[in-house]
C-alpha cells in the first residue's frame, strides 16, 4: 500500500465512521439495490422523514450518495461503483469471519 498522507487518513476515518451507523448502512444497502426517493427510504426504514433526510445529508456530505431532481421528487443513489464494492467486500468479509 502506498504511503498515506494525514488528510487521506482523516477522510478514510470519517468514511468508516459514516458507514458505521446502522441507519446509514441500511440506507446504503437499500440504495445499492435501486434508486429511491426520500418517501421510499422513509417507508423502507419505518422512520420519520426528517430523520432520514438528516442521514441522507451526512451520506451526501461524505460522498457516499448523490441525488438528482426528477420532477418534484429527489432521487438518491450511491455516489459511485466504489461504494457498492466496499459494501460488498465488507459483507463478504463479515460472512467469512462468521463462518470460521
């Protein structure tokens, strides 16, 4: 692995802190399957819309999700293919250690 600068270490730490929250992780898993609007995510999580919006804001700020307007609705998806890959590899690792 190449040498990492302090800024990259900080960003990586913030990234893992962000995905370490169970609610945010559930949102990411849902968005790895399909794009969703806030109402769909709220229904999926059985949470208040304001709480979901707050979590989505944190995910956007940390470049884990992105959004776009579709008419009057805002649709969310994973920011890029790396997010899905990291989630997939993490769950693969968890399944591996749980079966040892």
